[in-house]
C-alpha cells in the first residue's frame, strides 16, 4: 500500500462527539487520524495572542477578535510550525469535517501532488473558479473569490513557512489571512470535486458566538472600505496569476 499522508485533526479535549465522529469516518475509510489539541481562546491568555494588533484590528474591522477566532488562529499557526519543524507534508482538518470516500485516494497521492501544489483546500468552495490542472486524477482550481474556511487542507513545509513569514501581526481571521496570496505568496487553490464537505452537523465549539456590537458610522465605513479593498486586491492577484501561467505556486512559495 502507498504510504499515506499524516492527518492532523484540530480538536478540543472536551469535544468528544466531534472526535468520535472523525474517528468513525476515518475508520470507514481505512486511516488513523492524529488529534492535535486546539488552543482554547476562552481559557485566557496564550503567548501567540500577543500577535494581535488590536488598534489596527479595531480600525479596519470595527470589533476585537472573538475568543474562538483567536483559538482557531493559534491552533493552525502551531500546526504550520510543526509542518516546518518536521519537514513533513500533512493534511490538516478541523474536527467538524465530513469526509468523502475519495479522501483516502488523496492521502495516498498527496505527497506527489504537494510537489507541484504545496497548499490545497480540500473542500469544494462555492465560488466560481478556473481549472488549472489535473494531478493524479484530482482537479486543481484557482478561486475567483476567496473561499474562506479552514475545514481541511493539504500543507507542505514550503507553504507553511510562507504562511508563518507574514503572520507576525494578526488583524484578520486565519482563513482570511490564508486567502492573501499577494502578501505571503501562497496561491489560493482548491480541489473540485473536494475530499470533504463544507457543511457540518455540529455547532461551533472553539468558535463561540459573541453579542453583536453596535458600530459607529465611521467604523462601518472603514470596515466596508477595507472589505472592498481586499476583494479588489484578490481579483487583481487572480488576474495577474492567470495572465502569467509560468508563475507557478511552487515558485512563488520557494522564493518567499
């Protein structure tokens, strides 16, 4: 049997139902996941939370991070560090992922796919995209709009290193940050059809709801201006990458 990529599942210790769900799904597919203890943003301070630029966050987004958003950020950041430290291609899942049967085939071929595409979202985003290539039977697409979410992705050390290189300052949620290819050089790519489903049967645990905050008109204007700027910047980057076909993701990342 071809060696399978390690699969790390971000999970809070008390989220036993989610853990059991992943374990049962993985058993049906024939692999054993490795559980990575999530950072609980509700538990108080964590050294990584010092990376938050609160002043800029409030100015551009109008509200502070929710505790759950910080926990998600820190959990993914620590796995990026692990990926680089161990020099190991891996698959990272959140514990509410719904796995599709074709995931096991991807895990067997993922190491060779990562040589060309060091970062791939494994769920099928809802937004329009452009097919770039077919690799080992899987279609790789570039999204016209950032697909958001960190439900599951393939990560090679080169991409992890690039993500870490620009993550000294936290302003956006981690999924938004991962969708800034012009900043860190990691192209926003995904599979169609995907290997996991985007929806979940579970309510969020590390992502906790917070009361809606009333924003001033100035905060609303800043937030909307920043949102439109990010969308326009993303579209410009998409167009530039499509017009320069020789500008491959691996080259961008390795030069970063």
